[in-house]
C-alpha cells in the first residue's frame, strides 16, 4: 500500500492543499519579521516534488535546501529545477524532518506546507526553532477545525488519522514553543481543489489490481468524500511565526504592576493623558478585558514596555482597540515595544478575536500586519489622516465588519 500510495501521487503538482497564491501570501507574512535577505537561505521540509521550493527560488531569489524522505520526489524536483534554470539554487537532501542534519541558525526561512503533520505540529515547532537565524521566520500549514462543534462523523474520521485542534489551540502551542505569530492565512477551498482535482483524476485512471492499489484507492476516495461532505468543518491554515525575542519577557499585567505601568506610560508620552487613559479604562467594565493588558520586562525584572487591548466596536460589532503602546525612554528602539505588541496580539488570536484597530504611526504598525482601516470600509468618527487609522484582521480573513469605530468613553471621542 505504501508503494501504491506514492504511485498515485507521482507526477501530481501538489501533495497537499495549496496554491502558488497561498505560497506568495505566506511569503509576504513571513516578511513581516523584517525584510528577507536578498538571497534568503530557505529550508523546505517535506518538499514533495517541490512546487513551493521552485517558486521560492524563482521569485524570492532564495537558495533552497529541499528535504524529503521519498527519493523519487527529490529526483522529480531536481529535474524540474534544472529545466527551469534553477539547478544552482536548489539542493535536495534525503532526510527525516524530525532529525535534521543542519547546524543551529542555518536558515532565514524554514518552510513546511502540508508536511508538519507527519511528525506532529508541536514536535515540528520545538525541533525546527533552533534552525532559524536571528530574525528568521517559520512558515507552517496545519489542518485544523474551523468550527467549535465538529460533527461526530468529522471527529471519527480525523481522530483515526490525525486529531485536529482549533486555531486558538495551535496558536497557543506556537506561543508555548517560543514563537510570536506574524500572520495567519486561512487557505481557500480552491487550494483543496488544486490537490484533490488531479488526485481524483489519477485515482479514476489507476489499476486497482496492482499490489496494494485497492487499499490506497479506498483511502484516497474516502478522504476526498469526507472533504466533499464535511469540508466546512475543517481546513488548512498557514502560520508565519517568529521566535520570540529572548531579551524581553512578556506576560499579562498583574495588580502589582499598576504603578510601574502608570510610570511607563507617563514617561513615554509628553503628557500624562495616556497614563490617565489606562486608569480610566480599568474602571470601564464594558471596555476592560482581563488578560489583554501586557508588559515586557527588562533583564532586571522591571517593566520596560506596555500594550493594552480594550473592547471597541465597528458600528455594533465587537472589535479591539490597541492603545496605548508605551516603552520607557531608556528601552526605546530596543525591541521591547515590538515584543509586547506581538504578545498581546497572540493572546487576542488565541481567544478568537477577529479585528484590532490602532491609531498610530504608519511607519511602525504595518510591521505587525496593520493596513489602512479604510481598505476594509472602516472609519473613525473624527478627522484623522487615513494612513494613521489602521486595522488588522487577526485570522487573515477579509470578513471583517464595515462601519464607524466606536471607542470606549475614556478615549473622549
């Protein structure tokens, strides 16, 4: 059956749900960690016949080390690379992705589309982190529940193959493994069609009398049928992750931190308005969200930076407002602000929040994925430069509410 399974897949463009558009989108999210080098060192794990490796070499100018255990896939990739004039940019390695023969810090980008499941998402996160160079990013796609109440039939199928989790659970696992989330991309249904269309056609043309083929065909057709009947309950999500900055410990604020938080806000801004804003928001039960007030600690344990998310609305739809973000003067331009903002955004993603709004510097917040809110049809109720009012769709979707932002009363707008 093992040989029959690979026979079904040889020559197909993909070995899992995906598309060139998704690869490009994930590459853009990975760049939120900071611009990739002109010739990034990329490790493509579970590369299969190398659709992503070829795109990364051609469009990102990458030098790609492509890893798979199945030598025929590597041979196919080598032939494709040579045919496209990319032979010098792609090196193939037959190796187990759970036991990789590469030194620490070897790669600017570690890439794994539709392959981490083979060793488990948590194991992949733990074992691959050491491979990232400073500022590097990990891109990984994972199949997960897209509903909080999957049906018994969907659970029965997946529990016997690869038990799924929710996006919040997978983000929590990434944070626990020492990463921040740079961005999220929910793969569209067309990504599944790019995989299952050619695979279904190959299955229809296969000879069921070949050794092991009847069993391989039955498993393949069951998988395609489950997707057809239950596909609204699960899907693939791409994550772009960056190792947390070890210089800054981030954590939720505690009651003991209140004086230090007030001091950081007072010192970071020209007036005491932001410090007073935080105090006022603490008293607003409709705005204050427990666990959404974060600090970053310096090496000596003092509070170096602060970030706060509170409840706001777009018309009547709940959203989050990011304000204030403050870094004490002695720690500014040292990464503390980025660390604390990424930490609080991670928590918002874990809790399933869809949208964050910020009024801030247009050269700073795009590094977290923020875009002009007007692109989503979202506007403030007061005059402000369009580029300064920004929005971030935390789950990577465009299905966010349109309308006018309503801030808590403490903001005074």
